[in-house]
C-alpha cells in the first residue's frame, strides 16, 4: 500500500540557528513514522538541512526549481543543481509563485519536467482561489492546472506528487473541510487515472492550514495521501503531531 507523505513548506522562514533547533527537535520526536516525511526549505539552507538530516527518515525538498536547464538565468537554481545537493522533492506551481511570480500552467509543467528529468519528485500544486470556488469553477481550474503537467510529461506523471491547495485556505487558518478536500482529490485521482495506469500510486496531498488539530480527519479521507504543511511545519510539536496522524 502507498504510504502517505507529510511535507513541510517552510516558505521564506528560518535561520541557521533556528533550522538546526527545529530539525533537532523533529529528529528527537520522531517515533517510528509510518509515512514519508520531507521538509521543503529555502534554497540557501538546503545544504545545511541535507547534512543534518542525512541518514534520517526526513527527506529534503526545494520550494521551486528553474524552468531552464542552465545558463544566464541569474538567481535561479536548476534541477541538476538541486539533485547535486541530494534534494528529493521540489515544490512546483505553489500558489504564491503563481501569484507573485506570474507562473503560468505552462511554466509549471516545464518545471515539473525539469525536476523529473533530474530524478527529483515534483510536488505539483493546484488549487482554486476563493473567487473561483464561489463562481463554481473549482473543478475547471484544478483540472486545467493538472492537465498542463499531464500533457507535457506523459507517462512520467506516475512519478509526481500532486498537492491540492485551495488558495483561500493557505495561511488563512481556513481549512477545506475533509469532505470538500476529498471531493477535489477524487476529481484529481480520476483525471490521473485517465492519463496513466499507475495513477493509484500517485500521492495526492492536501495543503491549506493543515494543523495538529485537523490533520487526522483530513488524512483519513480515502483520496488524501498526505499533507503539504506551511505554518504548522515550523513548530516541531505540531509537525510531529501531523506526522503521527498520517498512515
Ligand atoms: C503552503 O504554503 O503550502 C501551505 C499549505 O501553508 P499553510 O499550511 O500555512 O496554509
């Protein structure tokens, strides 16, 4: 049976000292986890985290990857560079990148392709805004976002992780109800099933104000295969509680 994945997204938070303390507490508190675990950290801290987590049950992920292979792209990190550092995952298409960096579905699909080509698992984020939900467009939006990745990557999509992250739930304290989240996950699962015979092994994780109090209910839904956790991943006790709730 497929394991669940609990991935923390630290966003633009941390310092050498704070990261060391957080990871120390996480490692000390991990109690034979049954799920897969990752922390997606700012690029400048990848090496630090990779070193501290070497040989542990926690993998390291990046929060983005360049759509370009190499060359004159100042400030970018290529998939090959991330692989060089031992990075296992890269978030692509996070709503904050779509919103503040104008990342289109096409760019997100290329980023997923770059990650896959380098042997990094892209965590492909999809999700609707509040306005889109209220206009009844949730299904159309998430399917359009995922379709771009499917079309460019073909059979390789069996190697991706999908994160359903309703934009209105990210960092707002408003969580999708387990039923709302399950309904969208089921749609995404069906879309993946139509695209690959290996859809059942693709983890579809939920993100959006997942916390120690609501994780167990969300993670108990049949098509929720884990969580992408922002704010709560910065507090070791909360992140450990979410990990313990996973299957
Ligand atoms: C995220 O940034 O991916 C996220 C889900 O954030 P939060 O858990 O803080 O809503």
